[in-house]
């Protein structure tokens, strides 16, 4: 079954906001709002897969305390860049 693009965006935005670790809620909800609407299907699929990863691991990757797996490296770099942009 194919998910309607707008529904997929809303679902991913909700998953970004309700992570379990407040820091990841804030980081990923801001990222989702800023970047997801411009992503193609492949980008959304990769982001969706990354959201299945453990929050503690995601935080370590985004904060630079650990290297992200190769499949997520570019996405994590983009999240870091968006976070830096948002900070000013």
C-alpha cells in the first residue's frame, strides 16, 4: 500500500517530535519541519529508517560523540548543519 506524500510527512514529523529523549525531540522536530518537505522519496525512506534507531545512538551521532553508520552519515551531517543554522 502506497502512503500519500502529505500523510507520510505528517507521520514522520510526529515521529520526530515524540522520541523519548527531549533533546532528540527538539532537534529532530526542528529538522523535520525545515527539511522534510523538500526531501524526495528516497530521502524520506532513509529518514524513516533512521528514526527506528535507538535514541541514545541518534543523540551520540548528532552530537558528534560517535560516528554514525555509513548509511546515515550524510543525513546526520545534514541534521547537524540544520541545527547549526537554527542556532544562528
